[in-house]
C-alpha cells in the first residue's frame, strides 16, 4: 500500500482519522509545553587588520590607514581563532564549569568576523559562558602574535555582546513539530488498520450470508420434490416392501410421510 492509498483511506474514514489526530496533537502540545526553555546570549567579534603607514602624496607627513591589502590574511586569522574557540575554549569551559554547548560560526562574506551563540537552560550561566568565550578570543589572538608594535598586529573588536540572556523557545517548537508529524503518521496507520479489520469482517459476514442462502436453496429444493421423484431415487424402488441395508424406511413409508407433510402444509396455508 502506498501513501496515496493510505491518504484515501484516511479521508474516507475521516471519522476515525480526525479524532485520532486531535487527540495526538493535544498530547504533543502537553508534552512539548513541559520542555524547559533555553536562554540565548550572543556576541560578534570583528578581526581588524594591522595598521600600516602609507605615504600621502600631496603632504609632508605620514599617517596611518587600515591595511586593506592584508584583509585575506586577517580572514585567515579569524578562521584560526574560530577553530581555537571551537576546540580549546570549549574544553576549558567544560573544565571550569561553564556551558560548553556554544556555537561558533563565521558568516559568509568578506568581512573577517566570528559570531558566538550560547544556549543554556540557565540565563546566568549563558551570559557567564559568553563572557568567558569573548575574553578567551581576546587573549588568544594576543598570545599567538609576536611582541612588537601594536599597529603591526591583528586585533579583535567586540561588535556587540549580550549582557542579558534572551529566552529561546525553539526547542519547544521543534519538539512540537516532530510530535505532530508522528501523530499524523500514527493516526493514518491506525485508520488503515481499522479499515482493514472492518473490511475483513464485512467479507466474513457476506460469506456467512451466502452460505445461509445456499443452504436455504438446497432445503427448498429437497422439500419441493414430488412423490414420483422420491420413488424414482429410493434404493428400494425394485422391492418397495423390503427395506434396504442402511435405510430403515420402505418406499411406502416415505410416500406416506410425503403425503402427510403435503396435507399439513396445505392446512397451514388455509
């Protein structure tokens, strides 16, 4: 049976399918409502290229400008920092009692920046974990560069950082959607099973009715035989006065019974 046939059965037996779906959705809503919410705290880090000195042609002095030519190298620094946050920072966070289940991502584009998302059942733990990861990123980029002029080194700038966690109900929504899909599948499966049982019972009833009809036809055909037919079929036809082995009645006795039955039937009709 394919999905189309199951859908047809579910529509035809809508009085079974709809109550089953309604009951399942009610249960799914109650179960998903019991899921504890999560709390999200996010931050975005921008990795700055080193500041280098360039000569302004129409002036006598020199000034500092962003090192745009080093942007590809800065993106590589951001990718390396994201990898270290995803591994080293996660290991330290787990050892120090922070929530290690945070997300590190590098958005698409040319801008070298990293996003941090912390999801935790405790809002305070979510904020504390975010503070730890941001501080780790700052210290890590300083430790990985040689000492020297700060203008020649990459730097990290915090674009934004949440100071309070925001309630996130996406986990509830995901569970509700999954349970709703399971409910619909089970409802249609139960409808198909019940439909098969009802169809099987109807076939059995039809077979019993046909058997009763055949038995009634056979009985009617037997009761409608004439005395001549009985006499012709009787094994004692050659000797009506002598019973045949296996048949205790003589032909004369059966003829008398047939005449008596015919008389009683005529009397009832009157």
